[in-house]
C-alpha cells in the first residue's frame, strides 16, 4: 500500500514539475545566458531534462484503462491531430532529406519538432485533473521567478544593440516576442488568481498578485511586440466577459478594470520613459509605414507569396518555407503550405476545435482550469503573428492540454 502511495506521489510530482518546467522553465535559465554563442551549454541540458521527464510521464501513463479514458475525451480531436502529425512529419522528413535551401540545419527541424514539441507535448494529455491548484501555483511560481530574473534586463537592455536600434527589451537568449509573452502570461495568471482564488483573500496574497501583475505589464510593454499585446488584450477581455457571464458582482468587475487600468498606465509610462518603441511600432503599423521601418520580413509580401504557393501546390503542399523568405509567421498558412489542402484543413479544424473548447472552459462557471484556457487563447492568437509549426512548443503543449481536458465543470476552491 505504501509503495502504491509513493508511486502515485512520484508520478504526480513529475507531472506537475514537467508541466511548469516545460512551459516556463526556459524563461528561468535564459537570463543567465550572456553569450548567445554558448547558449547551448545551458539550453541542451534543460531540453534533455524535459525530454527524459516526458518519457517517464508517458511510461507512467501507458496503461490500457487510461488510454481508453483519454480516447473517450478526445475521440474527435485525436483523429485530427494524429493525421496532421503524420502528414507534417512526413513533409519534415522529406524536406530535411532533399531540400538544400532550408534556412536552418536539417537536424534542428527534426530535434525541435520531435524532441521539443511533440514528445513533451504528448504528456500534456495526461494532466491530473484533480491537482489543478498545484498546476496553477507551480506555473505562477515559475513565471514569477522567470520574470523577476528578467528585470535586470531593463538596466542592461538599454545598452544592448536590440534596444538601441529597435526600442525593444531582449536578452541574448530571450527575444522580445518571448519576453512579451512571458510577461503577458504572468499578468493573466496573476489577474486570474486575484479575482478567482482564495489566495486573493489574503492581504499578502493580493500584494503578491499585484506585484506580479505590474511586473508582467512592464515586461509586456518594454518588449514592445505587437503579437503578445494583442493576445493579452483579447484574453483580458475574454476574462472580463466570463466574469460577467458568471454573474460576478458588477462592482467587483468595475474595481478589477479600474485597478488594471491604473497599473497598466503606470507600467506604460515607465516603459516609454525607459525608451520603449511601443507607440512608434503601433502608429507606424496604422499609418502603413511599419514595413518600411522594420528590419524584418514584410508580412504582406510574405503572406501574398505563401497564398500563391498554396494555390499552386494544393494537394501535397509546397514545403516548410518560402524560398528566401523563411516560414510564414502564421501557423494556419504554414500548415497549408507544408501539407496541402488536406493537412491544412486538418490543422485548421484542430485549431478551431481547441479554441472553441478553450473559450467554453473560460466561460464555464466554476471551472478550475479556465486559467489554462486563457493561456491557450494567448498562444493561439500569438501563432497568427509569429512562430513556426516545428518550434512553437508552448502552443503545442497548451493545445494538447486543452484537448485532454474534460469539458465538464470542476469545483473551484
């Protein structure tokens, strides 16, 4: 009996630890990297730990009863995801074997897709649904730690080439988009805890929530990336609508909005005073001058070329990337580009299914996993602006997690 209890505790501990380490652990190690050329000395051990822990979780859950229960929960989406993984993996093997024009080494595509995205992603199907608090607080702690460790970048960042040229906070191993999403996720979870969890009833708990909320806002604004800001705006609006839908006291909702606006204004002013180019990036986009200002790929030109290739190669798709331009920076377009109409349609249905399910989880009354739904929506919006199918690991992890969650309501504390 004691052996069974110890086995269960070990299994749950590895699951919860893997969940937080895989999703947000990179943000903790990234600030310690001062030279990008030697970053793999730190990142490779981290990825190996995640991979080994993932294999252990898969081994722990490789029993017939659990698999049957999982298939009942995911019978429709599991067909979509298995077929898409097959089509995309075949394309990946083909391209890395015969295409000499890829922008990266062939091994990077395979290692990213199988070793970083797919194998750890499968473990997110095996969440212990009763341990929602531990998953939440563990994620919050990892995000908070990563964001606190990133704060020195504010002083160092103003001296960096990226900040001087673009007005965007970044580190040697943490780009502005990743940093913006890290701050945004911290903001979302802090706001969620502030309005939903019993921790917020404690004065110290409220102060910690507010501190992390402000920290998240500062990183979000200093990163000055459009994708994270748009994603967080959508998620905050969805959270407020869900509170109204659940008939939360109107005064409480108004108080939340007021607090959020006040601290957002403080963080926004601090970011601008520090040299953030946030306003310039948005105003140049609205005026149509952004793509002349940017040093990166011009998205309208890229999307037009991708669309032309999709139309020209509708059955099997064209390939992983657009010649001389790279990946499309939009996962839905990339799915059609890489796998043709059938594979692209499978991914689109999977994306829509998971998004609708995530929204329903957020909107459901007393669902203890609604914070996970918000995180998925954040990254579902994010992959419309940046990232590639083979390396958008956080999106894949959250997609698997949403697919594996029961749609039924759970009790909150």
